[in-house]
C-alpha cells in the first residue's frame, strides 16, 4: 500500500484552496445545490423572440440544476420602469432584471458589479462601443451586462422604390447587401433635399418630433453629427453654441417637409406611417419592417435598412443598448452571473438574433456579422447594414457624453425635440429658445 | 342582587370586571367593529401617504434628508408652474362642464316617463363604466390626425386636417373633452338621485302660488340639491386634479409639456427620469389645497344638514 503524503498542514491548505476556488467559481454545482433564480426579462416586441430566450434559460437551468423562474415584463406603459423602481425600493424581487439604457447608471448603487463577467465577455466576443461603456459603467465599474435582447439601433428604413423614384437615391446601391457602404454623399444636406422631394411627391419622411424615444433618438443623432451638445462631459452647460444654432436652423428647414402632426407622434406613429405606404423613410429598428412583411407584404418587400446621414462631426447612429443587471440584494448572485455568461456566448447570441428576426443587437464587436442579418428577406440583405458591420457609423445615444444622470433628464424630458418644437410650431426665436434650454438644463444638474 | 364586583372582597376581580364593563360599553363595541376598517385605511391610505411625504423629503439619490428642498426646487421651475396652471385649467373647466352637462341631462332623464327611463340611464352611464384607459385609447384613434375618423369627415366636408393632439390649444381641448365625456354621467346619476328626492308637493305648492319654471328651479330644485352638488363637485375636483390615464394615453403631456397635469408630470419625473423624491413632491403639491377645500365644503354640508 502506498504511503500517503498528505500531512495535516497540507490537508488544511488544500481545503482552503478548494473553498477559495468554489467561491471564485460563478456557481456551485450539485443536485439542487444551486437553488432558485428569478429573472425579469424585457417582453420582446417580436413574436416568438421570448421563446428562444426561454429555451436557452431552461437549457442552462437543466444543466446547472437551478430552479429558474422567468417573467417577461413589458415596456408598454413603462411597466418595466415601475418594476425596477418598486424592486429597488423594496430591496426584493428578481435576481436579474433587464434595465433599459439609462437605468443601470441610475440604480448603480444597488447593482452587483460585473467586471468579472465583462472582462471575460470582451475577451471572447470583442470590445464594446463607447456608448455601452458610457451607460453600463458607474464609477469605473461595470454594473450591468449589455444584453442582445432589446438592444437596438434606429437607422433609416427607406422605401427602395419611392426613394429611387422621387429622390433619385438608390439605397441598395448606397448600402449594398454583403458589401461596404458607398455613402459618402449621404449627408444631412442630401437628406434635406430628399425630404423636400418626397414631401412634394406626397410621400414625406415620417420623423416623429414628440417626446418619446423614437423622436429623441434621431434628433440626438442629428445634434451629435453637428457637434451640438447641450451639456459636456464635465457637466458644463454649453447649449448656447453656434453648433446648436446651426442644428435648430437646419431643423426649421427640415420640419416644413415633414407631416404636420409629427409633434404629436408616439413611437408607433412612424411604424404606421411606413407600413401604410404613406411615407418614403422612417428611422426605426427592424420591427416596422417585420410588421410590414406580415401585414403589408408588398411594402415590406420594398424596405431597406441602412446607415444614417453624416454631418460635419461624423455619421452618428442612435444606439440603445439594453442591460441585464443583478441586484446586490439578490440571494443567488453566483447563479445569476452564470446565467448571464451563458446567454452572452456567441452561439446563444446567434440564436437570440435569429429568434428576433434580426431585431436584437449584440454590443460586442465580433458579433455584428451574424448570418441572420445577411440572409433575412424580403428583400434579401434588407438588414445587412443594421448592425453596422463595417463600422462606418458612430453608435451613440442622445445627450451623450454628458454625465448619465443629467443626460437621462435631457433624454426623458425630450429637451432637444422641445427645442425644435419651440423654434418651429411655437415660432420662438432661437435666442429665446436657448435661454429656455439653459434654464431647464440648470435644473437637471440637481444632485 | 349585588354584582360580583361590588361584593368581591379583594381587588383582584376589580380589573377583570372593569374590563368586562369596558367591553360592554357601546363605544368600545363600535370601535372594535370599526377596527378592521381603521386598519385597512391605515394600511392603504395613511401608510402610503406618509411614505410619499417621507420620499418627498429626500434628495435625488434618496440617501439624504433634505426637508422642503424638493418643493423649493419645484417652485423655481417654470415647467412646474406651467403644470400647476394647466392642472387648474384642466380640472376647473372639466368639472364645470361635467356639472353643467350632468345637470341638464339629469333633468332631461328625469322628465322621461318611468317606463323607458331605466334604458336611458343605463346607456348614459356607459362612458363612466368603461375603464378610462380603454375608452381613451379609442379616443386616441379618433384624434389621430393622419388616419382618424374625425379628420376623415372634416376633410370630406372640405375642411383642413385638425392637429388634435399636436397643437397646444387643440390638445388641451381634446384632453378636457375626453374627461368631460367620461365624468359627466357620474354627475348625471348623482343629480338624478337628488332630483328624485325632492318632494313633489313643493313643486305643486309653488305652482299654486304662481311660480314659473325659473323660480321653481331657483327656490326649490337648487336649494334641495345644494348638498349633493357641493359633494359631487368636491369629489370630482379631487379626482380630476389627480387624473392620470386620460392625459397619459392621449398626449403623454405633450406637445412641449403643455398638457401635463400633476400626475403625469410626477410620473415623468419620478419614474421615467428616476427622480422619485421630486415626483413625490409634485404629486403632493395639491394635497394641502384640496384638503382645505374639502374641509370647508364638508363643514358647510354638515352645517346645513344639522340645520335641516
């Protein structure tokens, strides 16, 4: 019989090492040892997309022996925001919750840091863009992980036939499927000319200018592509600038070529506009295209999603990442981290993108060329440029790069679209409008 | 026969006996019977109200007590004063029209022969019994300037499209119209009940004395309905000031915040902008004013009740 070399000190050391390794691992294995996990995901617009996510979660739960409970929480009526606020107040609820754009920063104090997950994901899936970092980090630490489900861009979705016929623009040639964009001439000035031509032809661009997200997003990109900031990254108010004046002047010219009721449009109005065949262009994720394919196939087959126009400061595209955060009062953080890791693996993300018909957008650089976007139809390649595969756009969010807590106020209170409404429908002078904006922004700096 | 308590030699039985006496007192029994309701009100009204007051005294990150700073901040904001102004226009205009329409319709229904009256009462109550979020959605579609029936008819008659929800004046008109449509049946049914309780003999006597329609209305109907009018107007004013769903569904406060009322503005600040203390402060702003109005109106109603 071989003599054992295990001494008493060695046993203690090995025991300590094993315990440390167990603690460092994301989740302890064993029959039901991993306990329960409660997850609140965003309830997807695209029919069937939730099923893919549920299947992935169940597969993970069976493998890890976790009793998982999934709730899909709608963003209709801001139900998801109410849930976030209620759980944060009660310090009880789901272990993992889906957080829209600004909310990881707002609830950073109550979220578990996820630097460990992000380091591993970035290593595997590629870097994330600076908007994701801006929204997902607080005080230098990652507080949430960007999720593919719910993350979206809002680029132009144009009618191939109407743009060619009335504006003389071949959007498929400008943004060819499978190839890099040839869009140097696609600027905000060209956009204005096209808007005028389409308006005169009776098919105006459907750009909302109300106070909802779709309106704020495209207007935010317009401001950024002109280097027009309201508040800079240090939190200084810089709204009274030539760049902001230039954007307001531009908006005055553009508004005359839009439908008269765009100031009362909500996030569904632009979808209805393109699906009803009344307009030549909107700015939206592919949900409007998906509904058109279902409800008005002849229009769906003429839609092409492509890049934003460029301005003097570059080509900015509205990008809204969704996040998965783990509450710091969660009772099963290790299982929560394990599930998020599983759902962010390239294979899982490919399934999620396919399940959402290309709507979901991973935030990682290596995952913008998945086959779904290249193959989905009609027409074939319609979504090829949706995930910005050639990096020719800067993915950003309205009001960035000012500190997120101020930016959130600018975004949710739609300061930029209100400025446009003031100088157009209200007939206010630009100087007076800037005075108003200055006072509003001063209030947003409240701690 | 002497009671046990009176004959008890030691003091030990005295507390038990006085406890029994207390339990047998009418006020104690009344209190015990009311206790479930008191507990319910404490849980559902006092606690949330107290918590809202507590929230309104915290800073934005809800970490520090700041006293009345949130209110001071609001008082400096022009958007807030615009909301105060709009809420007042919204509530006062809507209540006045609801009361007037309710009053007229109640009289019309009262004069319908009893046989067919029930049918009319039922039909007129329909707007009030449909959940307002649902009925407002139907109004939203009617007001849609691109596809709605209203604009389709106006265009068919050769008129221009109306930006029902896109222009301040029209948007304010639209939210008030829907509120009046929803709330007028409540006034109608309350006034109808009041009308039915006016003794017919009073009208007969007035008619013998040669009173005309206006005199009967001024000297009999209105004084007899005074209490119900006061309570209905008070109740409706409070509810209309606190309205949320109609404005939220129709305009979400737009265009340019010109249709926000307290509740929608509080939601915008508290939930959408993640500033719960400020949202709580907005929603509490009207509380003292409405409470004061309620005290005076109810005191007046009580006084008249005692006089009667």
